[in-house]
């Protein structure tokens, strides 16, 4: 449930009357500003960690594949250049 700033102020005033000012201030400082719906739970964090781990694995696989492909192309290009240089030298 989300509280408006007016409701929060009213609650703070009531708490100041029932408790000490310091206790009321401390209590409100420990409450989230927009309600508990915006607070991440340990389960949320674990799910996010799992998703990030999966993403990392996919990225690593894609990067490895791209580097292997690039290495094949570069080997072919360099081999072509070496052959061209050898042909030019023996002419």
C-alpha cells in the first residue's frame, strides 16, 4: 500500500504524540518512502542474480563464438597475404 505525503505527515505527528519525538523520527526514517511494494526481497535479488548469471553465460558464449570466427577470418587473410608476398618474391 502506498501512502501519500500527507498521510505520512499525519502518521508522524501521531507518533510524536504517542512516542518521543526522537523515537517517531527514527521510526519514520526506517520506513520506505513509497511503501513496501517498492522494496526488493531476498527472493527478488536471488532471481535477479540467476537471470544475470544466465545472461553472463550467454554473453560469454557469444563472445567466444565471435572471437573464434574473427580468428578464422584473420588466419585466412594473413595466409592470403603471405602467399601473395611469396608469389611476388619469386617473380
